[in-house]
C-alpha cells in the first residue's frame, strides 16, 4: 500500500468546524477532505494523497504537463473557494504538501505570528479583479463615423461627395488618427480615475503596472486587484458600473471578476 501525504488547500478561521459535506472530491486520486484544528478557531482543510502521485519525483514529472496540472489546479481552487464566506480564508499555494497532519499543525503553529497578521488583514474581506482594455479598432471605427459629413447631392442627383478627390478622405483619416490618440489619452486618464475611486473604497489595492506596460502597444489600461470588505462589495460594483458606460463608449472593454479569496494580498 502506498504511503500518503497531507495536501493542504487553505486555512479557515471559524468558530465551528467547517462543513465539508457539499465539497465533493478534492485532488484527483485523493481521499476524503477533512478539517484539522491547528489552533483555537483556525482550521486547515486537508486531504490525504498518494505519495507515488504527489511526491517530489511525481511532481517533477507532472508539472511538465498542462494536462496533468490543469485538473489539479481547478480542484485546488474549487475547494478553496467553497470557504469564501468564512470569517477569514488563507489560500495555500498549489501543491502545498506535508508528510503528515501533525507536520501541518506544527508548521502553522511555528509561523503563528505571521499567519495571525495575514488573517487579520484579510478577515471579512474578498478580492475583486478589474481590467480595462483599449479597443483600438472599435474606437477608430467610431471616430471615423463621427467625422463623416452628410452626403451632398446635386440637383441632377449626383453625389457631390463621391466626386471629390482623395484629399478629403486623407484629411478625414488624419483627423480620425488625431481623435483616436486623444481618446486613448482620455481613456488612460479615466482608467487612473477609476482605480483611484475604487482604491478609496478598498482596504488595499494592487496595480500591476508591469503587465500594463508589457501589453502590445500599451492597450491594457488597467490591471488591478482590490481587497474589499464584504460589506462594501456592493458599493464597489456600483462605482465600477457608474464608470462602465462612459468607458465602453470611448472604446474601453471593462472586465470585473470576483469575489475571490485574497490571493494577491497574503504575502
């Protein structure tokens, strides 16, 4: 019989033992999920997994295959997100493994001060993600349409506009480019304004400016995460909705995701 390892999904702060009845399966090949108390009111959600499938040698091989990692990453996230309503939820990294439950308890208790600080920071809070992307094609088409003049018809019925040289077309195309550049600047300003507005409502925020700069042509205007008290989640969504209509009219695609565990705020 193969020996097993203790796979840890997350730490959950709860006055009572967390309910596991509706969670279903955990990691592929694993046993039943269980909650072990690591300190007063703090529980580790754990599952026994075969060492021959999740030990160091097996991971070295498995991590080279997306087909192997994918289902396990999905299972990992599914279990964690089942505890999103807990008083505090501290997600573990994918493939957090210990030789036994006792080692899990020992590790958490040895790092209790840092764990306590993190739990205090994220208590009763969730994470929301916000991305704003500049749709250059849509903005250009709108600008081109806005600069079109009305068709002019002569008394004989001829289309005077079509009889003109390409000069007017080229001039209009230049104007469209100028308008497009202006709208891009305005979109970036609006993205900055929205980030500032949501940050005021959040307990913490992170803006991944490196990702924004790395986007082709800098068309990613905003890539941010916000740590939001659950009680303020509705207000945050309302703030984003207030800005969304104007942003989309300017050629900006808005993507709001969440609520999530506080993945970006636990370091």
